[in-house]
C-alpha cells in the first residue's frame, strides 16, 4: 500500500543562509538603537580619543621622526580604528545578550546552516565601523585634519577600519563563546586596548624608546595603521598597502578560527 | 534652658562609641576591597600599564616638547598622575560598595541597628582613604624599582601619601553622594568616563605648556592640574611645602564639599526611610 502524499500547499522556504545572516546583522544594528549605551564605545569614545589625544599629545609632532606637523592627521585614523575595534567588541557583546537571553539557543536548535552566526556579526561590524568612520572623520576634519590623498586615502582607511572590525569581531565571538556572560566584557576590552596601544598608535616606531618598540614591530595592527594613515601622511602606495592587507587577512583567519572552535565548545 | 539636639539618634550614641563604630565600618570597607582582587587590581595595573606604555612610546618627548624642563624621565613625570588615576578607581569602588550595601539591604540593617549615622559615612570614607594611602605607597615602591626617585625624599613621599588619602575622600565622597541619591552601583560606575575625561584634560599625562587653544585653557583651570602639578613638584624638583600644601589644600576643599554633599544625601535618605 502506498500512502498518498499530497502536494505541499506552499513552496519550501529558501535554504540560503544569506538572508538569515543579513537579518542577524540587521538585528544587531537595531540593538544599538535599543541600547543607547552601546553608542558610547562606538562613537563617543573615538571622538573623545581624537580630542583628548590631539589635545594632550599635540607636542608629539615635534619628535624627530614624526611624519606630520598636523597632530589630527596622526590621531584621527587611529581613533577610527579604535572605533572599528569597538564595533567588533559591540557585536560580541550583543551576542552575549543573545546567549544570556536564550535567543542563541533557539538559533542553535534551528536546522539551518551555522554560517549566519558568523556572517551576521561581520555584517553588523562592518556597518557599525562605517558609521564610526563617517562620524569621527567629520569631527577630525572639523578640528583640522587635512587628508593628503583624498579618494584612495579614504578607501584605504575604510578597508583598514573594516579589517579591524572583522578581526575584532572574530576575537569577540571567540571569547564570548568561551565565556558566555557579561564577565567577558573586561577581557574583550583589555585585548583590544593592548593591541591598540602596543602598536604605532601614539608614535612611529623610530620614536619609541623602550619595550613597546619590539611588540609594535610584530603587532599586526602596526601595518594596518600604516595603511590607514596613508591618506593623511602622503600618497597611497602599494608598498604600504599590501602589508596592511596581509595583516588583516592573517589576523582575521587566526581569530575567526578562534571563533569557530569557540562555537564548537558552546554546543553541548 | 532648652537643649536643641539635631539628631536624637546621634545624641544617644557617645562620641567614643561612634568612633569605634566608624573604625569597624572602615575595617569592613578595607577588608571588603582586599577580598576582591578583581576590584582593586585593575585600579593598580591599569595606571601602571598606561604609564609603562606612555614612557616607552613617548619617552623621547621630554627632550623635545615644552614643559618638560628638568624632568629626568616620563615615568617620574607620570607618578603623581598614576596615583591620582588609581585613587579615582578606588574612590569610585567605595561609592559602588555603598550603593551595593543599599541594593543588598545591608544599609537598611545598619539603620535598624544602634549605629551612629555619621559613622556609616565616615567609616566608608576612612576605608577609601586608607586604601588610597596603600595605593600611593605601592606606586612609589613600584616606580622606585624602575628608577623613579622622589626628589623631595621622605617628606615628599609623605605628601604624596597624604594627597592620595585626601583625594580618595574627595572621590569617595562624591561617589557616596551619588550612591545615596540613586541607590544604584551602575549609576556610580557610569561616572567613570567623566573622571577619566577630567583626568585627560589636565596636566596628568603631558604638561599644559605642550597644549594649545581651548584644550590648554580648560586644562590650566582644571583642579586636577593644580593638584597634580604641586605633587609633581615634589617628585621632579624637590621639597616645596608651599606647592605641596597648596595641592593638599585644594584637595581638602573638594573633600569638604564632597563630604557635605554625601552627608546631605545620607540625611535625605534617612528622612525618606523614617
């Protein structure tokens, strides 16, 4: 006997993971509007860094190897990359909220692909860091930053910011999958803080006098910063760009592996 | 003849007993802080890390930037700033703890017990002040290991310790005022960015001579600049009672304001509770 199976009344839903990833990214962005405190690290902190660093450390431009007389040209790209790192941090933190609220369990129980769990936060991170770039760049230009190579320079800055956001998102997800509660926040921040300040964020390598010089030399953020600053310190050149791209790809691969192995730990 | 007693509860408790209660509460405050390394350790390590990074990345600036005349190293220049930064962290912790006492109900139990109301506040601030002294000593010793010598010698170090103690009362007082008004530890912690901004827009990390425009104008009028500059004088140039005592006097004025504000907030909360 054969059982008669009627035709489905509707077409099966699309199994593509991209719309799900897009929805998760959008959800993360909407989360910012619902939690105004999340805007503080994203925009207020980088804006404060531009004002405070340029104000307090203005005389650093008198150092022998400092490549510009305009302190804003030095600190604006740095602050934008800090904002991009905090954008990644923010997506990690919204994932913590989802884990604690049980939403993540429902995502994990759904029969779909796991790819959206990674691509969604990347979309959110890129959107957040682009927003930060626009706001902080506008502030920097208003204060006196003067790009030296406008279109290629801004493109290099955006690529660097997106790269840092992707790296930071990988770091944040890898950590929150391992420490799935609010306590992961300080560790996340410390990691980003260390990476940022143990680089050429404050001064060029040649002007550093101590132990940070050795760390900054191998810190992947150093070539990324060099790539980001090109449009403010001269002309965009391939010789300065490719090390930054390599650093972005290498660091992203390492930290996204950290995230993927973290998710495997999270799933019982 | 009529005797006016401001607070009958206070009148029932002798001053000696109130002192003992304040001492007990101060001890509880210090012990509570020491038992939570996650609370006090960042307050020590974060300023040290910032000083270490700044010394390494910007150490050359003392030879090129204005305002660094006679400064032997950037680390020596940063010693008073690191102490101030650490005490800011610690003071806010005292405020958060007061708020936590309110949230957990310990504060209500204190009110229900025959404890002097004033000693609740005095005990908390005394604890913060003692923690401030410990923080100052730790910084002097650690920076000393890395070659920083306080030019004013032992009297200068004592001035630094006293300064840290009074500053802890300032921050602890303002934080306690906020805690008593809001009853929320989160509200107290939210003040942290403000303290960080006021520290940055001062001579804490770089001299005001190296700044320009509105930023310099604000930094020169920031009380943190006045206090830090006086203490820095002891570290860089040598003993100068006038500079040192001026710094401490500014801190004392702020401490009086903070304690007054905290005391008023306490009275308001007591009125609401009764």
